[in-house]
C-alpha cells in the first residue's frame, strides 16, 4: 500500500495500527466526514488492528449499523465519550500490541493520550475532520497529522 504517510514513515516495526474515532466531534454535519476516509487515513500506516468508533447514547441505530458495516467496533457510552476513548486508547497504546495510534478528533482532551503513547515508543497520528475542525494542540502533540478533505 502506498500513501503520503506510508512514504514518510516507511513500514512500522510491528505494522499494527489502532484507530480511535471521537464520533460526537468528528461525525458532525458541518464536516461531512466519511468513515471510510478516516479508516483509509489510518491504514496508510499499516495493518489496522483496532478500529473503534465512540458514540454517545443519542447515536442512531442507522449510524451504528453503518459503522459496523465498515468494520468499526462501536462503543456506545452513556457517560463522557472522551473519558472512555482516552482510557481505552491509552491502554491499547501501552500494552505493546500496536506500533501506531491514530485518534480522529478535534478535541484537545486527547493531547495527553498522544503524548503518553509517543513517550512509550508508539507512533502517533492526529486525524482532523477538516481544516476547520483541526486542533493545533492535537496536531502538535502527534508525530503526524492528517486533515480529511471537506
């Protein structure tokens, strides 16, 4: 597979990538994000070992079904989506199963997750849902950043 990130990084040592998507912040009408584009951006790093979409209790059954059809594990939480995603992403980044962690969000709450993963030898990528949804803090905390076209 070729792509801009793959050419910049070369092959990651173990090739496994974990993708965590902050649904409430990424899947907004103003961004018109396609989950396939998010997935494709992370697959440029290597084999996708984890693909999770986090949603709140207001998620429609149609959205959940569409995400599952695209290969995402959907996590619906009645609590704070950010907390659940941050804890899960940190756990995966630190357990040695992946060489890269990609977080799709515009929320600076995930900056510590990217920093912790990077300090532990995991390559980090911040995926923004568009130029207007880009977080400079996430972009600066990650090794690489991707902005999905609007």
